[in-house]
C-alpha cells in the first residue's frame, strides 16, 4: 500500500502498516520528514508553513505518541524545532525512513481499470528529475494534512485594491522584525492570530486584533503551573460533563476564565458559551 506525506500522520501510518504485516511505500514531495513542523525561511507553494518562534499549545505529555515518550529534558511546551526533532527520533527508532521516497510528488490517484475486481489503485508520481511513473497499490492513505492552502478572503474587504500598506496571510509570517514601528491589524483570533499578535506587539507601533465573535482565551498553563490539557482532560471531568447540566458547567468555566481577565473589559466576550 502507499502513503502520501511523511509528516506526523504519515510516520505513524507507516509504523501501523508494518505492525500489520503490510508493505508501505510512502511518497514525500519535500526532502525530509516533518511536514507542518519543518520551519522554512521562505514559504513553499502547496506546503504548510510555520513561523520562527512557534511553540506548541499542547503539552508534550498529551502530544507524544503512545509508543515513544518525549525526551525527559524537553519542556512541557516545545519549540517547533524540538517537535521536529521528536519526529526524527520516532522515524529512526522504528526504522521508518527506508520506506519513504523523498522529493517524489504524487500527481494523481485513480482507480485501476480492473478496480471492480481487484480494488487496486493507480498512483502517478514524479521524482525530482521529472521522471514520471505509474504504481499499482492495494490501498492508499492520504496523510497530507489540511494546512497547505491559505484562505485569503480579500473580496470580503472592500477597498483592499487601493490599500497602500502591506497585507499577507499568517502562513507567510516568519518573524516580527519587518513590522517594527508599524501599525498592524491581525484579522482573526485563532491560535495563530493570537500568537502572532502578541509577538508583533513587542515591536510594532500599535497592534490591533480584529475578531467578529470574540473568543474565550485559555492559557497553556493551569493551576500550579500544570499544563492546561493535563488538568482539563480527565475521566473525572468527563463524568461531570455527563452528569451535570451544561449550563452549570459553562457558568463555572466562564467564571474561572473571567477571573484571569475580564473578557468583557477587553472586548473579547463572545456570544457563544
């Protein structure tokens, strides 16, 4: 069988195939594993991208694969380079690299002419030298992720054609230095938007965050400095969620979040619970 992509999902899928006695062949269009977690100075078309300072918002205890713990000296929340290092350790530990064909792009996947009988697939690839080849596989696993095509709804912003300043998608953002001393607005308050806005605020003249609906802002750490995801996702809390009224759970959660910072005071109070 074949796998497309050698990021975090692709690596674990290769290992699972090997455990089941299958013969995995993985095609990776770049020259290394890691996918989203490989920092590049210059964004590459059709490939996911990250920024220089990115730190995970999921703790290493919750993010690691069950069959290989994170190194003990890694911090709770890792820099993107450390997560890439972990994926490299994972690939080396389970001898996965020998099953990956790097700098090989999958151009198409379609059913073979005798698919009704064989259930097989035709996979057309192209290597770095431009050589195209058709492969036949019994199954295909697509592990390409969903952060490869930036969404830029410029048509929803009347007048952007005459705007004399700069604008870009967060996928193009690498570090705050180009914005030093400028007035910047970050559209969106998702994880990346909030993260980038905080970083820009240290160098920009003014930094604004534009959000249509507001958001409940939750820190990485919780009580006594423990990672939030370790304290929040437990069997006890799951049981409480089943037994207690949703309205009560929302009231308790919102009260705790507003004790850290009043969302209404900062214009962040969302309409949703």
